[in-house]
């Protein structure tokens, strides 16, 4: 992007909750971007200073054993992204933050045509939300080093590292549904 983000750009933080620290997420191998939370915190602090809109997405799973189930300690936001007074919290029950929520309505009502997105996990809720945002006509920037995922098996059963899963998800999204950027690149356009 040439120049700065519009004043009406919104920051969308996806599922950054304590649930993601549960060991079951790493059953096939460790996560990537171990400093992602530092980047998240840095971005959020800088974003708040601009006075732009911040929207937190909280996943509340309907699955009984989910680490994201309501009432479980995992449902709480991680300290690095604790919502401030007045920041909108969107509750979702499926992977995309647009399904069954008021997110699109709120964004359009406030003319938030540009979105900056980060969160977890890259190949699930982040990818689903970015795809929908792009398809709905929003201009999306995905902050790749403030987003992470975990190792997992591919369709053929071969274990792929978190770095491989992350990179493939970004490849699926970049220049089709969004522009993938780094924390450093975002800081130059805030």
C-alpha cells in the first residue's frame, strides 16, 4: 500500500484467547511465531494511539470439550490483547467472524472499509475470516508475524510443521483476499 491506512480502518483481533495455550493444540508439534503475542501487544498499543476502531473476536465453541468453550478459563482473552473500555467484542461460534454475528453490519455502519487482521490460528479462523472479508469487498491486511498456527497432518497424513502450515495458508490468501504484511510494515502505514 502506498501511503497510510485510512482513519476509518479497523483492527480485527481473531480468537486471541487463553484456549490456544492448551497443550492439545501442539499434539503434532510446536507452533510458529513464538513472539507473536509481543507483536500483537505492540500493534494494539500503536493502534489505540491513533484512535482507530478495535474489534475483538471471541470464539465461544459449542463443543463440550473445546478449549474455547464458554465458562472455561480458555475463553478469556490473553493479556496481550485485553479489550479496553469501549472496544467492541464480537462473539462467534464457527470459524469465520462474519457468520452468525453482527460484524459486517457494524463495519459497514461505521464505514470501516479497510481491515487489519491478526490472531489465531492462521489456517482456521484467521483464514476463514480473511477470505470472507475479501469476498465481501473489504480491503484487508493480514499481519503474518502477529498470527500463528501449529503443526498438523496434511490430507495424506504427513505431519507438516507450523511454519509450513502457516506459509501455505498465507499463500492461499495473499493478493487474492488480502495483502500479507509484517508488524514492521504495518507500523509504517499506521
